[in-house]
C-alpha cells in the first residue's frame, strides 16, 4: 500500500490541515493550519511537486531531537515532520516523504 494524504478540518479552530501518511498509516509530514480548504489542497499539491527534490528539505536539530521541514521553491514551509531521536531516523523520514509525497491519493476526513 502506498502513501496518501489525510485532509481534515479541526473542530478546535475550524482550520484545515493535511497530513501525509506512509503506507503503514504513520504520519510522516504535517501541515500548518489553513483558513480555507482550498489552501490545504494547494499545500498538498505543493508537497506533490516539491517532495522529490532533496534541496527542498531543511534538516534541523535541537536538544530535543531531530526533525525536518519541507519548503516550497519560494522558501515557504509546506510541512513539518515529527521529532526523531537520531539524525539517521530523520533522514529515513525524508526518504519516506520523497517516496510517498507524489501520491495522488487524498482522503478527506
């Protein structure tokens, strides 16, 4: 089973979000909130285009762990990963987004 996007509206703040899920249903990328559904759909389209490009990933680390941000060509962030305990695990997360990001499977919650 391949990766897919989960598109949903938060009951807490009424904003729209998407998450990219790997084939095992684990979240590998999470969006920021969008005021409109169309904004979230545009975010998904941006991940589909930008995710295969290694230069679009900003690899980060802090005392709390490792994570990455996927950015659009204009430098704006599209999504962020979870926290990882090692740089190697973070890098495997990036590879998973590269593999699953181009998916056209969008599931609305």
